[in-house]
């Protein structure tokens, strides 16, 4: 930890710097590959919507020693055709989801004879397709409403271009997470939607932390004229890098335990749906706040006339050694006769006395 703290100190002071902004095309290419893979998985496999969204029937049997193979055989014996989802929950419970049925008697009788339980002990649930469509519409309304409120808040609290960059990063995170969800083949349930909304908030939280440091570093760069906007933004990313890493690691550890222990060993289906969305979303949210959101912001701001003029001034006079206190930086003006000491170097000749 002391070594990590030392690296963080050097990154914060500018002694060590990673060029996140200058190498943004690499990050864009990597994200493009992830987005392409997500689009292919969505187009080929699509999302496996749960019973809550498409409607259907659900049967739950609780008995020690239940197996998925026996449950599938019982469904086939009952004459049920079409897509059937069978999940084992824990060690003594199995859940069967089928399409909408007009009668539960055949399935319940087959399950009762297969597992040797009473028909009354089999939990049944029927969800109509209209209710599933209503849940889908509410989920989409919540997503678009969230994005609109976030853009409005960021535009008022920071600046409009920061809001645009943050929303692009959020869409990037959600699309990749949905693509991985389709690739893995997990069912999309209300718990999945909750996970998606949670990762939206976390992704924006990490992005806002970086943007706040960017705003602090770029508040006076046009007046000091010492470094470009991209350089100041890159410094902000380096200054918040260790903080983002620590925060993400602490957030991922409990989610990983839920995913691999709770869902993998205990077989909790609801935990699996929620934890996968959280795990992938937290990882992509941290990645996008560093490698996507800030480079996009720098690219948008560098197109402004004031920032173009600043870049020309910095290129003419050369950049100063990087320090964290940008307010105390020497000033570079437009005229060549007003160069500061760091631009022209110290005079080695002694002053002559007047005659």
C-alpha cells in the first residue's frame, strides 16, 4: 500500500504521467471492438427476457435432491412444448419457467409424481404478457428519464460538453454490459434492470470526480497560457487515477463475492441476475471515466477557438515543467517580447554598470 501511495503521489505532482489523452485512439479502438462484439452477440443471440417481461408460468418445487434433468423430464411428460427455463436454486429447490398456460394441472401432476411431493406444495405463478410489456415500458422510461436528468444536472453544475461526454460514457457502459449479458445468456429480470440503473449511477459518480478535477485544473489555463487543455485534463486523470482504482476495487470485491459465491455456489438466481450486471457495469464504468469520458471532453474542448489559440501559444513558447498548482504558473502572453523566464532561460551575463 505504501508503494501504491508513492505512485499516487508522483502521479498527483506530475512527476510521473500516463498519457491517457494523447493515446485516446487506442482506447477508442478497444472500446469499438467491445461495442462490435456486444452488437454481434445481441444480433445473434439476443437477450433472454425473463418471465416478468414476456409473460408465462412458473413452478417452484422444494425438496432435497431435486435435479434439473428430472424437472425437464417432468415438463416433457406433461406435454409442454416451446422454450422452457429450468434453474436450480440452492441445493433443494428448482424453478421451472414456461410459456403462458391455460391450466397448471398437467404440469403440477407430472412434477408431483416425478419428485414425490404433494400437488399443493408446488408454488405456481402466472404472469400475463400485458404486465410484462408494462414493466418493459417502465424500465425504458426510467432509463431515458435518468439520462435526461443527468444531462441537465451536469450542464448546469459543470458545462454542457462535460454532460455530453459523461452521457456518451454511460451509453458505452450500458451497451457493453447488455452485450455481455446477451453473450453469457442470463435471463433479463427486474433485478437486472435494477443492476443497470445502479451502474449508471456509479459510472457517473466516477466520471464526475474526474471532471471536477479537470475543471479545477483548467479554470485559469487561458489566462496563464502555460499548458493546453488536453495536458491539464490528462493531469487531472493522473491525479484521480489511484482514487478511482481504490474505489472500484473496494466496490468490485463484494459484488464479485455475490456473483461467484452467492450465485455460483449457492445457486441464487436473483443474485446472479443482479451481480453480473453490477460486476460488468462497475468495471466498464471505471474504464470509461478514465479512457473514454475525459478524452472525449478534451477532444470537444480543443475544437473551441480559444483553446486552439492557447495551443498555438503553447506550441510557440514551449511547455513549462508540469506542476499541480496551476495558479502559480508563469504567464505566457501573445507577444514575443513578453516571454517569461521559463520560456527564454536565465541570463548568464552580469549587468553592466551605467557610465
